[in-house]
C-alpha cells in the first residue's frame, strides 16, 4: 500500500481526493474514504487535494494513526457489514459504498 486515508477524514467526506485520483482507487464508506492498495499507482494526486490533510504516504502516517493502515486494507480484504464477500479490487466500478470497517464505524475522534 502506498497512500492511506487517516483519522482526519472521518466524518468529512469532501471527495476532492476522489475527483483527483486518475485511477479511481478511492472509495467512499459511510464515515470516511479508503484507498484500495492494489489499485493505487502512487501518483500522489490525492494528497494535496485533501482539504483536511488526511492522506499520507504509508511511511508518513502520524504516530497514533497506524491503525488506519490496516483499516484501509481491511475495507477491501474482509467482508463489510451487509456483504457476504470482500470488496477486493473493484477497479473503480463503484465508489460510494455507504459502509465502513467496524473500527471506523465505532471510531470516536
């Protein structure tokens, strides 16, 4: 995984990052956006577009937010609430999913 969406995105959902992503690898949950790690091409277009500076290169995730590295991956690797199978790599086919990982759904900033 190259880029990760962190805690500052929870409950913001501005979508400017989605508009800037040339490969459509950013997906919207209910409370935050997630970057699909296998679809991201490390172009960095999303990072400066984020109005709350919530997107980080994986090695630059702030201390205390490391859990968001796993949550970005988990969003695609494990079945989400109400789904029988993992999302996987949908290839930008659907961007608004309306659900989050259990951690993000319960997250209190």
